[in-house]
C-alpha cells in the first residue's frame, strides 16, 4: 500500500505526495486553484443543465467532489456525483487535509463525503448525491449516463493502464449528447485516443504552472448506431 505524504501547495491548500511514484495528487502550484480551473471552470460550469450527473475517474482526496458540492450550493443545481477510486484514502489521513478549513462552507460536509458508505448512493444534501465506488477504472460498468466527466487519474507516464482507448470508448458511450470531459493532461497520445472515440477535443489554457489542458465534448447531435 502506497503511503502518501501531506504537502502544502502555493495557494495554501494541501496535496498528497507519493514518494514511491514521485507523484502528487494535485499541482504544487495550488491544489484548490488547479481543481477549480480544470474541473469546475472548464467542466461543470460549461454544462447548462439544472440536474447534472458527474463521473470522476480518481476520487482521491475528494477535493473535486467537495468543490462540485460548493458549486451546487452556490447555484442551486442538483448534482448526482459518482467517484471511482481503487485505493480509498484512510480516514485519519483525510482528516488532516485542510480543504474544508479553507472554505467558508466548512469541514463537516467534506469529512462526511469521506466517512459515508462506499458503493451505494448517499444523499449528502438535498441537492448533492454522492456514490463512491471502489473499483479499477477498467472494471467499472459504464452503463450510466453522465453529463460531465472529470478525468483525474495519475499522469499517463505513472499509470499507463488507466489511460487507454477502451476507457475513452466506454466514456464516450456512457456520456449524454453534448457531455463534457476535462482533464489536466495535454498529451498528444491522450488527445488522439479521445478523438478516435468520437469526441471533439480542444486544447485550452491550463492552470497556473501548466500551459495547456484538454477538454473533450461528445457532439450534441451524436446518435448511437
């Protein structure tokens, strides 16, 4: 079992570092800043629905889910959030992270997201339903329908097995027409896999410290064969 270390990033928020992989969970230039830019601004806020189904590949620290909850609270949108994670973090480690403390909505909801049961939907608030699923991405049943996908796995050069054509094909098939997929990654090989799956892909400005990122969209007029 990998042993993450807590580190402070440039915006004052924590991230986790895994020495065995030489990999951080978030950008050292700012964890909250990165997640907000990549997943909330470039993803969630681009969806104009009042009820939004989100799928996250890489639940990790739960930061993306927490920021999505805050967006729901601020805007009144209803979110059904599914997070996939093969290696859930121990509660004791999560309790030391400062995301809830840095946000006016407080720590209670953030910790509840981690303490609630896995593999069943849990109503965190009236407008935020969370289902955490302990599973390898390649073994997930992609039969749901999603409006927004957060692709937040470890980098392709660290975990090549979670950046595959099969996974992008499965994501394309389970996303609603017009659905949006965002990732911090900007690698050409990832972009080509997305295009092959049928997505319309664009490179857009990345968060501080990263020049570009990828945003993909399932064509709004797409009909399955």
